[in-house]
C-alpha cells in the first residue's frame, strides 16, 4: 500500500501542475475587447420548459452593447409558461420560433438548434443554453476573440453559480475536469479531434464552418451536441479554442441534488460510448485516485497524507481562480468523488441497462443516441 500511495502522490503532483499550467495559459475574455469590423451575430437559444430563467436570460442578451445582433429563441414545445413569458418581451431584435414536432431520429435540442440556425442571418452564430446570463460586454468580447484568433469556433467557459449544498458538492467537478484533468493547454494548441472542447454556455461559430459541417443534421442524435459541434469543426480541419469567460458569463445549471442527478444521468455513461469496460475502468480510477488517498491517510501513510495535501492544494488553486468557496475546496473533495461515482452508476443503469434517456419530459431509446462525434 505504501508503493500505491506513492503512485497516487505522483498522479496528484501531475494534476496540480496541469491545473496551474491550464489556468495560466487559458485565454480569457476581457471587457475592453472590441472587434475592428463587427459582423452580424445571431444568438440562438433552444428553450424547453425554462420558465424559471428564460426572461432573465433573454433580457440579458438584448442588453448587449454589440451593435449588430439578433436573438432567436426556439420554444421547443414547452409545457410550462416559457411561451407566455417570451410573448411579453417586445424587442425588434428578438425572434421567437415555435418548434415543429421532432422528426424521427432527432433529439429535441439538436432539432431546435437546426430550426434556429436556419432562421439566423448572422455571419457568426452563438449557440447558448437557456440558463446563461451574459454581461453587456460579453458578445462584443467574444466576437473580438474569434476574430483575433482566426478560429472557426470558440467555446466560452462560464462562472458557475452554486447555492445549495448539493451544488457546492457536485458542480465543481465541471471545472475540475476542464482545468485539472483535461490538457486545456494542449487542446488550444492542437487540432486533435478528441481534445476539442465545446459548451452549452456558448459556442461561437462561423456560418461558413457550420454550413461546411452540414448543420445540426450531423448531430441529430447527439446527446452532447456542444462538444460534438467542436469535434466536427476539427474533423473539417478548423481550429477551435476554449476561452475563459467567467468574468462575463454566469450560469446556475441546477438547483438541487435531484436536478443534478437527472441532468448528468443522461450523458455521463454515453461519454464512454456506453462501454461497460470503459465505464468500469473509469469508475475504478475515480475510486482509487480520488478516495483511496483519504483512506490511506487515516493509517498514517506519509505519501497518502502528502497526496491529500496536494488534492486540497489543487482545489484551492482552482477554486480561488474560479471564485468558489475555499472552505469547500478543502473539505468536500471526497463527497464530490462519491457523488459522481453514484451519478455514473445511475447513468449506466438508465442509459445502459434500461436503454432510457430521459430529459425535459421526453424519453428516448439511448441505444439510438451517441455522445457527439467520433474522436
């Protein structure tokens, strides 16, 4: 066990270094960024049962200081008050589309995005989820960034709002995975398809590239369409970048443990292409790397204690940069790992064994869906 603790210490030393490097090298949107020749931008928002946040989201987009944009909201056959709320917002830059029935072979969100992009007139299209809050400078800065980088697509990384205890436990995994596990420093300097990063918080893409990809028809059965879009961009030889936008964009993805479980159950196992072997390896890795150091530290093993210190240091560096609570950085890592192990087992049960993919009141055959795009 002493040798294993030494290996765990080495792993966490590498993760700590990668976290620091990613945070130092990741490009970041600034409020002062302004494009030289602002092209028209179409902001496309698929919305299904978003009465809780849709008005705040849309009004934040309409308050952008960018000079040439439109906001297209696709009301994806909502069964709540989403449509009624949208009808109360009067602005000539807002276009509301009532989505048509989802065709066979399509998932609801890609179909809504396809309808929104077909209506869009912009040279740049910004695809965002319905729960994002953009600061007035955000679109302007994002356009300046894509023009400066000459990229085909940039993905915007938001600030995560977390209020309940369950959110504080579970949601930092998004940032931990993005900045500690993924080699973001390499992704932004590579065209490797498997390293492409996209996000529902904002995929800003050139219209010419979207047309070259084939629109969302190539992603009609994709559960994680945002990463899929970035991967398809790289498959067509285009550059994509992930950009920190946490000073200008915020999102509260889920409001309770039940919402977190439901939200990530649909896509966690599919990330591993519904392979039980890959899933077993991932689950074993998570339990050994994230939880075993704490178990061995209790026995007094020096290497294990040092590994726990490095875990805490990694989280403190990350949490401080992301403006998360530092006490949670030190105290909640074992709970985060255990919670996500349960999410993965739940996802394996529903989307694997039962073949059910459930989201927003719809149920699909999970065997007829895929993650996004081949690596």
